[in-house]
């Protein structure tokens, strides 16, 4: 039985902890915050509750595997899991709207033909065939196996080229896929919204990001009643049931290295904890920034240095009156100025007309009787604008510990987000009781990073591959959204399984099955 210390109590870290405890190891989790779950949090006020992290679950099979492997119970017995149908509504810049069914290729094709005109659905369906080819080429090495030391095969974009004339040259970016293959700005906006939701600007994301809409439309969108925080609570309960010990409010400030490998951790209160293995579930950039792990130059940071620096602004809206019965759970209101939105993401500004995702769950556990709880989310840059000074109050720290937007800018941006959300929520202004605005500063306070990590993507020369689960320091393993295979609820769960497998099986581990 090995002694294992886990740094952080995010979803990937807890997934690793429970699996390691089932394998017979003694596991203790140190979390600097006062709660578990990482970015999967809940904001509560006046009887209203809001998810402040992910609002939906894709690839539920990952968490089904977790609960079966750690307790022989189905996921549905641990949380109240429901499939969201319709999967979502899209309101485009020209006012056109389409409602898409969940996990039904034929239904999506029919809906697109009906809303956007004959042929639109066929073009989308043909695109999904190519997206499936990219998925099949990259799924196993990108999601289910440890990242190999030589990841050169993942540096090549698996999205196939079309087979005729000028289109023989493969599309380089997701935006180029939309322009060349979908040939309708509304279909292109539909495609691009999947990348934006994960923090990728379609103008720079590789064509392989086509796997994101494929994954959602193939495996469906799911919701946990009580909010996605209920999933974090269930994972935490499973950890406790397997004997995992949690120490909350305990910050790890260093990893002890003896004989060239990890031998434990150092705590902010001056204490230490011995360990045979350390699983680091905190954001990998933060571990190096704060020198929890040693580094000599920034080039040594083993994470996707070219990944977009993006986070989320979330506006929680408490609304008077009940949700209309026919309301969609999720509505994407597309920006009328995608070029401006892309430029803002590239230059560290808050754009004038953002794309917003509006979540309106029909869940009585989230609201007082007769009212509605709504979240509106937009992807924003977390990089300071070029030439901007370090904000006041940074205390001499690196700009990476601050976000550049001021309070007035944030409130004005939240106003623009709420105005866009009116396309999804009738009479929003008249029904508003109050709102709460959350920014990347809140994300930093809760997780140690402003950014919300996206899933690993093949292509782009390998620069969108996150840190491998085996760290450069022997005995230290990475789990969570900042490590392979990247961010998102499903991907974080996979990273926990990979880190645990590497410790339990060692060099013989070939990945999850």
C-alpha cells in the first residue's frame, strides 16, 4: 500500500483519488480552498442557485465508468441524470432561429433544412461524416491513452481534406472549415459556437476542433438535477466512501524531492506530508508559476503554451415569474460581429457584441417557487491588452495573477450580455430581480488560474496538447483539466483515470478501456 498525496480537490483529482483508494492505496487530498470540486461550483442567494462552472455534461460514459469502477453503482443511481431535449436553440445574427434535437443526426438535418433552407442539413451532415473521421483517428491516443513521449502523430491535423479542385488543400482552421465546406454564415456560426464554448477562437483553432460538435451531437447533452455541482458532491461522497481523506483549507506550497523523486509535500502552515507518489490536480501553469514544482525557465513549463488564454464571464440572473413551458434549456445567441469578437479575443479586449450561451434549466431545486434562475455565459480573453500596465493592486506579482478589466468595464460587458440574452428570455428586463456577475478573477480565486482549460486538440503542430499525466519530476503525476486530455467534465474524469492507471500499473499501463 502506497502513501499518495493529491494536490487539489477538483474533478480530475477526485477521480484519481477514488480510483487509487480502490486499488488499496492510502490517499490524502490537500485543497487550499474551503470546498471541493474545483471550478464546479454553485452560487446561492435568496433561494436561487446557479452553476458557475460547466452547465452540461457530454460523454457521460466517463463518469459511468468512474462510479462502476469505484463502487459498482450506475451513475444514474448516484445523481439524477437527464438527457436535455432539445439539445439547444440557436439564434443567428439575421434573426433566424433553429431548435436542434438531442443525439439525432436525422433530426438535426431535418431541423436545419426547415430553418435555413433545403441543403443546409445535408451540408451539415456531410461535415459530421468528416468530423467522425477526425474523431476515429484521434479518439484513442487523444482521450484514452497516456500522452506518449513522442506525440508527433498528434501534431498532424486528422481532419480530412475534401477531394476536388482547390478544396484538396486541407482546411487549416475551424473557421476555414465553415467558410469552405458549410457555405452559409449561419451554419458556420453553429460550427464556431462549439469551439467558443470551450474557449477556442475558431479563427485560430485547428480544423480538428470539428470533433467538438461531433462529440456533442453523437453522445448527447446531459444535465444533473440540482445543478452540475450535484455531480461534484456525488464524486466527493464516493471518495469518502472509499476511505480518501480530505484536508480543506490546506495549501501545498512545495513538493519535497529526495533522491531525485517526489517524497512528499510542504504545506503553507509549515507542515509536511510524506508520500510515495504525488498527484497534482491544481492548474499546471499555477504549479510552476508559484514554484510548487521547480523550473528554471518558462520554456520548461510542460503545458500547452500556445493555448488560447480565455476564461468566462458568467451573469447569474434571478428572474421574477416562471419559465415558459416551451423554453429551451440552452440557447446560443450568436454575435452579429464574429470578426470583432475574434479580434477582441486576440487582443485582450472585451468585445462589443459577444456570443452568449443562455442556460434555463427546468429545475425546481434551483429557484424559489414561481421564479426562474438563468445563467448567461460569454468567452473572454484573459490576456492583458498589448502595452497595458499591470493593474493597481497586483502587489508586484506577475500580470498572470490579475485580470485586466475594471469594474465599470465588467458591468458594461454584463449589460451587453444581458441585452443579447433577451433573444432567449422573453421580458428579461421586466422580470429581473437581481444579478450577480462573475469574472475570471473569481475563477482565479477558486482555482488558481483565470483561464478555463479546453480539451486537447490534435493538429496545430501539437501546441494544443496539455501537460502529460507523467510530470518531469519522477513520482509526480498530473490530473485535471490542465493535463492530458484537457478541460471539460468528461476530459477531467479521463485524466484522473489515466493518472491513477499510471501509478497502479506503471509502465505497462496502456490506457482506459
